[in-house]
């Protein structure tokens, strides 16, 4: 069997999940949508195991990367004595900091959500039995009902308080929910509007979808790699990796963008409001810096 990527789950209503509720008697599984990094494990009958992110197979050099190390070690231990009858692919989330800040002290490094055997995802009961047999933690189950029952509910009220939310968090609701019809092998998702807004701040959004010129400018040039590079430069220069970097960080990124991109900017952008640009840039820098601090602290605990 090919080492498949996990299929991209589209928002409910997309053409790719048409028909998910067509049969009123189909059973629908609802899970908490976890904000992590997609992670997959391919296990062959002889016990050989391969791991991958959503887009590529990871190798031994990747295993020491702080983004994957804890997850690889955790799942390798769980599967070390597992010899499946058939080629099996386990899918889940590597629990690292993204948009939502979870209670990582009480969150496993990996949360499973699906298993593929014979080119097909195991249904709800079979996959839970699989997870339990190997003592593998899985994403929280929100509910299980018929398609007819689901369509009568208000989906905006189905998003639960995240099982791994920090007790002190102002917003403790989950990112959203995933909706799975295993009879038809059709999956969908619902994501809260508030999470979408936060996600845009953290990952920069899409310049193509930005109608505001100032916002488009920031999302085009204040990318995560550029901000992360600036943070590392300041840390290498003797600064502490803490929120006290903010003043220097904003100035560094602002200057770097204009030094490197001024020709393109003057050609593509007109009538920028610099004050608005700096305010949006400050939010981007703040969220990326918070992420790096959290991930660094998590790596120290390994």
C-alpha cells in the first residue's frame, strides 16, 4: 500500500463533501478538531515503520527536530511490538503549538484520529478498538448520531470546550469539529470564525484574499520564516527569548522588509498607511514570538 497523505478535509458545504448527509440513517462521528501538525505512521506486517508529516516522509535527521522529536519517540514506543496483518497507516496530530495554546503539560505528544487499511479508513468502532488495543490516545469524541439527527442541530453550538484547554484561557472552546461519515468515507469540518481570525494573525493569512492594501502588504512580506529568522538573529546577538524582544523585533522586521523589498513594494503598493501596517505587523510578530517561546519551553521538557 502507498504511504498515503491524509486527505485534506474541506469545510462543510464544499463540493468534496457533498452527500455526507444524504442517507438519514448513516452514522456520523463528530470529533474535536485539534490544532496541531498532521502526522502519519506507516506500519508494515514485518514491523517496519515509516513516519511523515502531511507533505513528506521524515528521515532520521528530522527526528531530532523539536517539532517532531517528542511525537516520533512517543508513537515509536507505542508501536514497537505491533505487527499488523496488513499494511496500516495511522493518522493523527503531533501536538505542538500553533494558533491555540493548549495545556501541553496534560496533552499527549500525539493524538490519533484515523487508521487506513486496504485503502479505506476504519469505521468509528474499529478505529477506537485499534487505538485502545495499543494504548494510543485519540482526539476527543464530541458525539455520534445519525445524519438525520445531525442536520437538525445548530452546528455553531456543537463546538465543545477543548479537552486540552488551559484553565486560565479566555477562550476555552475548541478550534472546531470534524464530521465523519465512514459509510460513505466522506469527511467535513466546521471551524469557528474566531479561530479563523486568530489563525490569520498567527500564520499571516493569504495576500490574495486580503482586500485591505495594508493587510496585504503585511501578509506578503511579514512571513513566519522572516519573523523567526529575525528572532533568532536577536537571540544570537545576546537577547533573551522572551516577550521583551517585541520592541526590537518589530523594528528589525520592519527595517528588513524595506531594506530587502523596497523596489517591489514601490512598484506594487501605493498609498500605504504606515501606522496601520506597523500595528498589523506588531500582531504578527507577537504571535510568532509567543509560538517560538512555547515550543522552546516544550523542547526543554523532553
